[in-house]
């Protein structure tokens, strides 16, 4: 883990005109996954047939300033680099996200303080940067989350204590900062994720060791900015994921080798710690993802070079490690994503410059390595997202 990431600090409160903070019961995205991966609801809604959709994997390479693009074999999970890959990004790309319609890719460039936007070639997954790109952000954009409607995208700005919010032009993919953006945030905001309705936004706050939840205005802006509350997490919470049914929120605690679990109040956005939380992981858990059926959770453990897999109790949200977990990865796994079919897990290995690919046992949640894995990436791959692109 590099010094900048290992010392992330985030306060609990994000103050934003587009966000109405939710009062929480206890006083904590990506990628993506996920991180900065497509939102779980979008993934869950995608039909499985490769005759209807093509699947592509996008990886942000933070030290080579580009994005690796792969075609995903829907039958095996194997990856093949597309022609022209890798594609240029800004300086120090840190996060990557795909809009739910599978038309556009957005990359948060930590070093150049902006967001690159690309149109996806529906035939081969290649990227063409929009003429208007990149779009300005506050310092240190870190993680991204697109709302399930594809109308807005949120970007945490690690270096500026800000949250940037943009509306997405449905036709062109261009971004327009919503009024008042970037908004005041806590110290070094990192992980961000939305629920399946796009009504609630969760931000993992590293420094204050908590998670904040906010109601998102569907009109793109509320009338006033109000500070909100937060729930306690573990040491240095980093990644955040919401299950596809919108019932539970899971947060990796980078400094305490655990995952905090919360029940998400229906219609209220209140977070209540799940009994037994936090649940143990490997060392330095980074990103986290829930697969589209909402049965299993996967966390990438950077220092122990493993992936922890859990089954979810559908009633309580409690986590139980699946048989064989943790599963070996390469050096310093960071970003993690599940493909929209719910069959494969992809992990960006920051230390070994490659991507691990796993097949999910649909019954147990256990992982097995895909033939040919790991697949080469750029320098310091840190975030991964998978797109389902309609066949045209």
C-alpha cells in the first residue's frame, strides 16, 4: 500500500445541494466498486444472453495514465485485450465507472484533477474520448458512482475534501457540474456507492472511521445544504458497496482487517449495524463488491494478497465466509468487480500489474481461477469495472 492510500482520512459529513443528509440511527462505491463498477441494480437487471449483450472490462492504470480494455468471454470469463488498448487517460487515473446503459465510461484522474469521459464502441468495447473531455473536478478525484438511471455521477475528491456531482447528457455522455458542485466534504473522501433506486448515497469516511448516508434529490438539487450524521465503522474505512436489493451496506475497514455491515432503512436511508459486525477479512481490505443476485460479497485484501468471499444472510445481512475463503490473488489486489451476469470476479492487482479473473460457484460463492488468469494490465492497476453493452 502506498503512503498516500495508507493514510487516507475522511470526515463523516458531506454538505451538498444535491444531497439531503439522512439522520442516522447511530453516530460511515468504485470499483466500484465498486468500486467504480456499474451499480449493483444495473448489473442485476442485465439479461445473461451474450447474443443480446457484449461484455467488456475496464481497468484504470494509475501509474501509466491509461485505461486497459478487455473483451470478456461470457462462456469462460477469459479476457482479451481489445484493439487500441490501453487508451490514454489523465494523470494518475484512480477510479473507473460505466453508465448503466453501457454507453459511456468515466475515469477519475487523481493527478490532473479531472474526469475523463469516453464513448464505448458497441462492437468491440474500444473507447473514444468525448470532445469536451476531460471535465474539471476538485483536487484528487478518487472514486465514482453513477446513479441507476444514468442521469448523474458522483466523484469523491480525496485531495480537496470535496464531492463533485455532475449530470450526464444522455445523448453525448458529456458531464455538467450541478449547481454548487464541488460541494464541501469531510477530509479525503474515498469510497462511494448508491442504492438500487438511486435514492441514497453512501460515503466511506476514512479519518473519522464512519459511513455517511445521504438522500439524493431526483431533481438534481435540493433547496439548501444541511449537515448530516454518520454511523461508526472500523479503522480506515475505504470501500463501500450496497446489495442489489438495497437492504444492506458493506464497508471495508482497511486498518482493522474487517468489513462493517449495516441494514439500510427502506425509504429512510438510516443505517443500523448488523449483528456480529464487523466481520474479519484478510489484511488491508480495499475494495468490495456484492454480486448481482445479492447472495455473495467479495473483498480484495491488499496486504495479504487474497480475496475474501462471504455468503449473505438474506434476512439479517450477516456475513459468513464461504468454504475455501480467502482465495489467493496476485500482489496487492485493490479494485474488484463482478460481471453483470454474476458469473465472474475481476481483481486489479496493483503490485503485479495484472488482473486476476475468477469463476463464481453459483451455489457456494467459492472462487476458482479462470484459465489464462492473471491477464496483463498497465502499471499499477487500481480499479476495475465491467460493462454490459447492447448488441447493435
